[in-house]
């Protein structure tokens, strides 16, 4: 499972701080699996990522052993989420992207843990990238989603 906690929403409380877990779900792929778009860092297409726009897509995210190693979580309007890696089988780096595409920061996330990784403020976009990819682009200042793409492999 891949779950996304959002501040102030949901059905199951995670503590006095006001974080709530929307929920978790796992199931077979459906025709509603996410679309894929290029991730642009400083204007360069660096990877084809699964794009998650709905709460249901956010819940599933990059879960499972065969999941993509790049994801983009679109939050409209901007949200202040916390990410966790339960049922994500590979380490990732979460990249917080603010208004106008400015990269606000990043956080390394270990696979198969329940540690929460909260955003410091509402963000319209969160990227989850393989650590080796982020290591090459960690100096990037701007991020955006580009054209549709087909993931390799």
C-alpha cells in the first residue's frame, strides 16, 4: 500500500497534531491507472513518471514491488501532505515543488517504513524519484510536468 496523510482531512486520526490518514488500499491494476508524463528539472526531461491526481491515485501511489520508480502527486488546490513508504519496495526521494515550479526541498525516504515525511507548507506538486536520479539533479531549481510519455521497461 502507499498512503498519503493530509493535514485536517480523512477518517483515521494519527495524533493530536491534526494529521489524518485518508486510507489505504491495494488491488489489481485497473483502467484508471495513472497517466505518465515527463518530469522536467530545470527544463530538461529527466524521467517518465506516473502522475497521480485523485485521492484514490494518491492512496495507491508507487506501492508494490513492480511500481514505477518515479511519481508526481498533483495537489489542486495545493495541500500540505505527509508521505510515507509503507508497501513501497524501494527507497525514494520526495521533492516538494511550490507555486511556479520552484523546488522547495527534498527528503530521502526509506522503503517499507511508516515514518511520516510532512511538507512544511502547502504544495501543488510532489515528485518521488529514485535516489540515483535525484543525486544527478539535486541542484535543480525548477520542476514541472511535461509531455505525455511511455515508461520504459
